[in-house]
């Protein structure tokens, strides 16, 4: 009887953990399919997200700027001790000064970005539209000359060109021309979306100020509710996980943005040196897509190479080599130096997270899937270590590489 009770007592935590995990996963799947399948719920969720866009922008900006504000605040507070006359005022105003400086730097960065890149982007796109037909014609002529020099390719070229031409004509007749009105409407709608996005960004900057100013108050509300509705041990564990999540997300997002800016500038300088066409537009594409882990450089490479190919096939080959070299430098030197081990994931789990979250949530899943999975991995690892500690077993995975068996009573490991 005692042995039976002892067995049940040992099994109970595992049953509880498994049941909890099953319920959480089941509820998440049901909620996802409810939103995806039920049009009323998805429309309501879309309306809520649209209404809260300025708030979300403000919270995101506040999250990014908070480390900078904290550093400025701590710097002023240290100096305030040495100032006798205005020391007290400086200490009380340190947070406000930090917010003001951070917002000023944000506005300055946006203005400089628009002032430096905006006109060049406009000129590049305008020149591309004007010269695109000639460049396309020259590219086709070059390809024809290349094909004529290769007998094997020449046999298939005429068939391929005929099929592609027929497909393009059919596409124009059935899709493009009948939908001209829709295309014009989409372009107009796109302009309105950009204008609305600009308004949301301006409102978000105002919200950002409130978020930064009330940060400690919001943290206090969260902790108060946490300890009110959860047991103390569970609340402590949740707070510990929240701090780790903040470290993972903060390090990953800030580091990835800085890494992408460096790669964009480096690409621009190298393209200028080698006189590659459209250096500004290509550098912006490479820098922006570099935010996406692992697959970002390849996503940005495709449109960039096509743009350069239209101007000069030979320079497109040079650009491909340059891009490979830059990505090797980023992947082996710049990226690890900036990001370090912020997520705690190996290369396999990074690819796994991007494929999983990207497949389910699209672009935003590819962007934030790695830090989200990093948090999930951290939670699972902590739960595993908790049960291993109760069994007095090793915590590091290396100890289990050559494991043969584990004694069920003493929990001692027998290696091969």
C-alpha cells in the first residue's frame, strides 16, 4: 500500500504537467482556428488591432528606447550627487531628461534618414522607371547573344521564349488589363495606407512618451496583479521568466536593428566603390531584409540581383559575389559580436523557429519567431532542470550524450 501511494505521488507531478501542457496547447489551437475560420471573430480582431495601432507603435518604440533612457537617467543621477545647487532637481528630473534626449535622437534619426535616403531613393526609382525598357531590351539582346554561342541552349531557347511570350500576353489580356481599375484603386489605397501609417507613427511617438514616463507604474500594476492572483512561488517564477524574456527580446531586436543598419551602410559603401547600379535602393533592400534572421539576406538578394541584372549582367555577377562576402562577414563576425547569444538557440532551432512561425504567422512570424521560440525553449529547459534537480541528476545535456540506462531507484547514470 505504501509503495503504491509512493508511486502515485511520484507520477502525479508529471500527470499535472502533461495535463496542463495539453490544455494550454489545445486551447491555443482552438483559439487560432476560431479566429482563422470564423469571419466575425477575425474581423473583430482586425478592427481591434487597427484601432490600437498607434498604441502598439508607441509601446514598441518605448520598448526600444527604454534602455537608452535608463542609461541617460543613471548617468544624470550619478552626476547629480556631485552637484550641490541643482543636484536634487537633476535627480528628480533625470527620467524626464532621459526621455527628452531619447525622443530628440529618435526624431533626428528619422529626419536624417528621410533627408539622406529619401531623395536618392526617389531619383533611383524614377531613373529605373525611365530606363527600364531600354535595360530590359539590352538584357534580352545579351541573353540572345549568349544563347547563340551555345548550341545546346539555342535548341530550347526558341520554345522557352515562345511559351513565356504567350504566357505574358495571356496574363495581360486576362488579368492586368481587365483589372486596371482595381490596380489604380490599389495604388490610391496604398498612398492612403502610407499617410495613415505616418499619422499612426506620430501618435505612437506621443504614446511612447507616456509609456516611458509611466514605465515603473505599469510594472507595479503588473506585479501587484501577479501576486494577487497567483501563488507566491508561481509569481516569482513568472517574474523570472518575464525578465529573461525581456533580455531575449530586447537583445535580439535592438541587436538585429543595429546589425541591419551596419550591413546596409557597408553594402552602400562597397557598391559605390565597385560602381554597382542603384546603390541606395539595393542597400536599403539588403539592410531591411537583413532584419529577418537566417533567410533575410536571401530574400533581399533576389530583387536586388534582378535590379542590377537589368542594368548590367556582368555587374550582377559582381554584386552576387559581394553579397556573399558581406553575408559571410555578418554571419561570422558582425552578427555574433552584436547579438552574442541573446536567444540561447543553436542554428538548427533558429531555422526551425523561422520555418514554424513564418509558416503560421507569415512575415511577423519570421521576424519575431526566433525570440519567441527562445523564450519557449528557456521555459521548457527550466522545467526540465526542476525535475532533474528533484532526482539529483546532472543538468547539462552533455552528460546524457553517451547514456545507456538510468537506475530507477538511485537515478544514477550508466554510460555505454
